[in-house]
């Protein structure tokens, strides 16, 4: 992503926009248990690329439209900020 990565985006969302986002849903073969069982080495480039770029934003049941718009606008603004930092 133009010399920046997901973690740069998450850091900016938290520090500048006050939106805490997290990385979830690791590929199973990355968990220590699966590695201990000998299932840790897999060649899954599409999954790796997806996982390296995915994150979860705050969400809850009954979330108001203005909150959704604020989160979406903040993500757009943070991406624009990162592009400008090249």
C-alpha cells in the first residue's frame, strides 16, 4: 500500500482519529498449537496477502449510521494521510 502497511493505517486510525481497530482471525497454521502439531508450514500466498491487509473496525448491534459514517470517513482520511506521507 504505497510504501505503508496495515499496521501504519491502524496506528494512524488510533492516534489521529481515535478509532481502535484490531487484527483478528489469524490463519490457523500460524497458531502455536498447529505449529507444534507440524501444521505450521503452508504455502498459501492468497491467504497470507489477505491476512496481511485485513483488520476489524469497531462494530456493535444497533450501531448508528453517523458512527458508521464517521468510521468510514476516518479510514478514507487516514489512507489519504498515508498517501501524502510517501
